[in-house]
């Protein structure tokens, strides 16, 4: 039982890491949530938005693309302890 459970759990954790949401921060400050990592081609970033529509954004309009939990907030400033 435990021998078959370990590979199943390992596969689950590997697959769960692949389907992550990314946040695209535009130069205007707007945050857009994308399902999966955006793809770059011909000067545009192509992505699937939160509603499931395939969309693109011009690359010069993008300031940052990062996983949703790692996006920096430029308004936060320095944090002291």
C-alpha cells in the first residue's frame, strides 16, 4: 500500500506545481492574472486570463511577469523589522 502511495503523491505534487497562476504587471500599474506562464512571440505576450479568454499584451507595456505569490509591490517601499 505505501509503495504505491508514494509515487502517486509525488506525481500529484509535481503536477500541482505546473499549473500556477502568474501576475502580469503593466507599466500603467495594472495587475492582470494569467492562468499558466505567458508565452512571448513576435513582440507580444500571449496568455489565458482568469476568465479563460486567450489574450495578448504588447511586450513594451509589461513591467513584470511573476508567479502570483512573488509579485513585488512598488508602493510598499522598504520594510523594517
